[in-house]
């Protein structure tokens, strides 16, 4: 979904509207919403998310506001956390041919173990 003139326009697969948008929570997908809201509650800044459709579920974080030591809290078998050039991405391991709902649950299990973002 894109934000244009403070309105949300549908996009297939993932969202990237700002937390400050009045419809932020409503546009999060059911499979990934708990993880996104938990991250925000811990002080992480999410920039996009997807419960997985043709790809694996993922959540991207703002690299400028996230300690890159976050990667040590993730089990790389089901869930990986990778530091990219401009962002940090938490994602399920699609190479295992697991369902997206299973991977969303694994992402949540990893996210709930994270410390407060300082």
C-alpha cells in the first residue's frame, strides 16, 4: 500500500506506510502484525513488512535507529536477520519449503526475545 495525499492505495504483498499514518495498524497483514507491533513496542523502527505471498515473510528495520547486534538474537535455521546497506531485514527461510504461516510464527518467536532497542 502506498501513501499518496494521506490516503492508502493498495499494493499486493507488502506495506511500507509510516507509523504516523492514521491507518498504519489496519494495513498490516494478519500473519506479521504481532511481530511488527512488538518490534515497535520495543523501540525498533519498521519500514516495511509482508506475511509472505510469492516470497518469504519479512520485516525491514531502519538501519539508522537499530543496533546491528540484533543479528545475534536470531536462529539462522528458520529465521535470519541480515544487515544490508540501507536497512536490516528479518526474514523466514523460504529455502526449507515451509509455509509462510509457520515462518511468521518463527519470526514472532525470535522477535519476542529481542531486547529493548537502545
